[in-house]
């Protein structure tokens, strides 16, 4: 599905897909300012369309005021915008508005839920995580276990990069915290199977959707997840915006932050959810931008975006495998990214040379040290795609990787 009002423009080089990525790319000002830029670090952050930049600027120009504090006109407008964004996000993922909590990023959201659930755990209770997890969905649970005496069980990688989470779930399992999509492998576990197994033993399922939501969507009403979190800057929205979906049955957990805007009566009577979890001044302008980003994204069919990205992954994999000493780490069914190593070349050297060629990728352990250890590497090179990337970007990537080989041969 193309953007409304635009017809598909298919040329021979684009015949592999019906998705009009070239037209989409025009909506992102950075590519007009930097026409030679090849941005393939989208798993780290995405570029922003003009409508997002305009929405943030419009807030500061017309209704800049703190929320839930003032009674004057622009403060009322700020309040209305703030709660309107909450409602929009709830509708998008199939939640109730009061189940949407604003944070500054996915990491804060993960810490909020882990901190809150830590008090529900006892000695020898089990928390199941996977080797696919980003540190944001790993370290908070280690801390929760340390505080409660619970045990963290880490499911191992399988032959194709997946993990058998279900086999680790038993009567002692209280929490299953898993990623919707690995930020290194581009795959994730079967959420439906995990939910079925977890619900049989009364365990809660927490989903890290920071990578997955933009590529696969998220509907908490269909999956009956207990909590899920994601961040705006990975779905074309501003940095400093995070979302925690917290099912209403869990609203009694303790807040993570304490201060203004969340207190009913001192010393410890909190406002109702979600406001009891939102102490301090929020990033209202950022949320205005996030609202614009979600509206922009919803013009498209998420399945067609995913198919477009899979076509680019397939193309990149095929060309990388033709280069001597390149070893792919992400499996063949990866959705939006390709991670690889070049034998004898450090990933930081690869990234540096690619950067000189105008190709932006990520190198390092990607905040996923358990996964790097499981893969037997200290670092890797990651190429991650978004809907504004196209075959020309893959061609420039491959040309730059070949230059790396020339330099180190």
C-alpha cells in the first residue's frame, strides 16, 4: 500500500517490490540535506519525517506549557495534547488509555516494570529471559532477582538462532521477559507459544517491543501480554520518548520515580495509574512528535513495509556471502537486519571505513553481550533497514565492504 494520494512508481531496479521507498524517502529532510547519506543503522535509531519535526516545533511555538499544573489556555492545550497522545497510542496497540505510561525511553520502562514486580517475587521464584535480549531487558531482571532472591534462567540459542523458551517455563516461573525482535539477529521467539505456556502456570509475560513494533506491529489485546515497552525514536519519532503498556491488573506495583505530579497525599498516597508512574516534567514536545510519527507510520501497511525490508535483507545477504571471509550471524529468516563479521577485521574498523564512504552502520556488541558470547564473538557489524532504504543503499554497502577487504588484504 502506498501513501494515500500517491501512485506506485515502479522501475526495473525496483521491480522486486511494490513499496515506493523513493517517494517515502522524500519525507525525511536529512536525505535532502545529505543526499549521499546511506543510513543503515535504523535498529539504533531512525530518521525523522518532516511532520515529526514540525509537530515538535509547533508545540513550542503555540502551546508550550507544563502539563497538569496550569489552568491558563496554553496549559490546557498542553494537557489536552498530552492525554490525546496517550489515547492514540492505546488505540494503536489495543490497550486502554490508563494502561499507557510515558517514560523517557524503553530502558526506563523496563526498569519500571522490573522494579515494580521485584516485590512480588520470593526466594527461588524463577524469571525466564533469553540470550537474545538487549541489556535493557536483561540487567533490570538481574537486579530484581538480586533484591528478591529469585533466580534468572537464560534460555540458550538454538541451531537457527531461536530459543526454546517454553521448555524453561515451569511451576516456579513467575515472569517471562522476552524480546519481540532481537536487535542483532532480527528474529524473536514465538510469543503465542510463550503466552500459552506462561498462562498455564500463572506467570506474567513482559515483552520488549523496542525493535519489533515498527517491523511487526503490536496488539496487546490479541496477545494478552501483561506488559510491553518500546521507544519513539526507533519508529521515526523523537528521542526521549518511551512507552510502557502496563495491564490494569498490574497497576498496583510501586512507582520507580518519586516527585511532582504523582502524589495525592503525603507521604505515600499516589495518584491513580498512569499518573502515579509519571513523576516530574515529561517530554511533551517529544510526545507531540511521537503522535505525528505514529500517524505517519499508520499510512502504510506494516506487512508491506516488512516485505520491503525482507527483500533488502535477502539482497544484502546474497551479496555479502559472495565476499571472501564474511560470516553472517543473523539467520536467513531475519526480518530487517543483517549482522556479520569479517574474519581478521575488527567490526570497528569495518564501521570506520564504511563511515568514510557515507554508509552508516553499527559495530560492537550492540548492548547484547550474552548473545555475543553465545555466538562466539566479541563484536559484530550490523546493517539494519527501514522503509526509506532501497536497493541502491545495498549496492553502496557492498561496494564499501569490498573496499574494507581491499584495505585488509
